C-alpha cells in the first residue's frame, strides 16, 4: 500500500510539474484546392505564416483523402510552363510563404474517394523539426481564382 501511494504521489507530482506544450509559431490561411474532373490531379494552395524566431522547413505533406501529395513549383522554360517537384520549402522567421497558382503548390494525386467542389480535403504538413500542422482545404471548381 505504501509503495502504491508513493508511486501515485510521484506520478501526480510529475504531471503537475510537467512543462506545458509549446505553442506553435506556424499557422495556415487561404487554404483551398482547385478540383479537376475525372480523377485528374488537383492542386492545393495555402499561405504558411511563421511567427517564430527561427526559420521552418516544410518537409512533407500527406492526406487521408489522397494517396499522394507532392510539393511542386511552376517555372517558365523557353516560354513553356512546367512543374518541378520540390523536396522541401523554407518559411522564414517572422515571414510568410505562399503556395499559389503559378508558383509553389501541392499536387494531390489519386483521390481515395470521390472529391468534388464544396468538399473539405484534410492535410498534414510535416516540418523538419517534427511539428505537424493540420489544415482543412475547401475544394473549389476548376475555374476558381485564387
């Protein structure tokens, strides 16, 4: 009985004196998906804000709604726009990085269920320091502007 009381007391002391979790310095807004018909890849756009004192690096993205999510960049080469896969993206300290049409964006490949305008696509953005930021992106029609 004494051992159980001592263990319980130690557990309660540890819980009471544990450091609170650090608040995230990252936030997302203007999050949306441009839907394309017939299961074609969709494009995702977000604005990532880093309110912290250190730069952050977006390392990967996944979604329960798509089999694969990749980070891409649109570039002009000899008058032709092409997409290049990017392995990560830096968000400067006290800065903002925008994923928007014509620049950096997410390619959402192989929907795992029917996705249509008006739906919500869930994403997890994984940062190099281990932080995971969750976002809900509203699906807009193919002709939607930013």
